[in-house]
């Protein structure tokens, strides 16, 4: 899969905000296709661990057939993490591994779904939106917890599957809090890029099964990244002890 060269990945932290502001002017929340055009979609997730004084990360990308929900491909990348966790700037920490894993994909997805936010971000540039410019594909952000912006709270949706409430910050819709199962905690969804909120909601609901409140490709990427972390951290420990 070809990756666009949008900006250097190793930029200094004092340029993080200006880079996000620049990219925010390029966001397009209009669909570039219809749902019926989706053949493959991918879930993206990362897991971390520490070996000595070094932090490591592994990114898992799981590509599924949108109609059958069958897995068609898995890729991953692993490497040292050099950017600390800073709320609102997750992309600068995770993009190097995300893009490395994406380059290995043979069955190019029509859509990427991230374990993280997209438009639901102080500058509308969560990991899902930021990554979209490099991937040159529509993206969606799905978060398990709420990232509060400007002290704006959200309203809990009704306790019914598929119910949702819009998340507004200063009267602008940033995303939705969506309940995918009755009696289960909701998730927080937002557009990444090149997709609107109605289509985002439709896609996510179509990818929910009884196994989890998360859409299938994100859940699978989450499970895969955890498995890889266990394997790789053990391998690193063994090699480091020799």
C-alpha cells in the first residue's frame, strides 16, 4: 500500500499544534464513496510495553471483508516509542508504526477504523483524521472513553442498541456517543476524513456483533496487538538476558 508523504514523522514537539492546525484546514467530511462500494475495511490498534528504560510499541492492522466479516489479511509493525503520551497529540506517537504496518498491506482497505478519536478532538485532528492524509483513505475514529473538550460533557443515549446522542462543543457537532448493545457501555465515534457522520454511524453499526461493543475490525486489531505484545515482550526479555 502506498503511503503519502504529508510531513516528516520526526518533527519537534513545538510544531505539533501548528501541524494539526494546518491539517485541520484540509478536512473533508463528505463521502468519497457509498457504503455499497466498501469491499475491505481495516481496524488499527497499538499496544505498548517497557523493557528496561525503553518503551516499545506494536501496531496491528486487521483487514476484513466488509460483507462477510471474514479476515483477509493481518499486518503489524514493532519498534521503539520515542514520543511520550501527550493528550491531544497521539498521532505523533503512533503514526510511525501505523504507517509501517499499513505499507505491508496487500489487500488495500477502502476504509480504516482506528481505536482512537478523529474529528472528536480540540483541533479535529485525532489519530484517525491525522492518519487519513497519509493513508489517502477514508477513516473513522472509535474511542472506548470520552476525551473531554472545552469542558463539554455528553448526554448518555437511551439504553437500547443503536441509540446515540450527538456530542457538541460550542454548538458544533464533533461526534456521537453510540450504544451498540443494550446494558453495555457506549462508544464514542467520530469522522476521520472523507466520510460524513451518518455514514460513520451506519458503518460502525454494521460491524457490530454479539462479541463486543467495538466494531469487528477494531476488536480484532485490539486482540491481535495484545497477543503480539505478549509474544514480543517475552522474546525481547529472553534476548536481553543472553
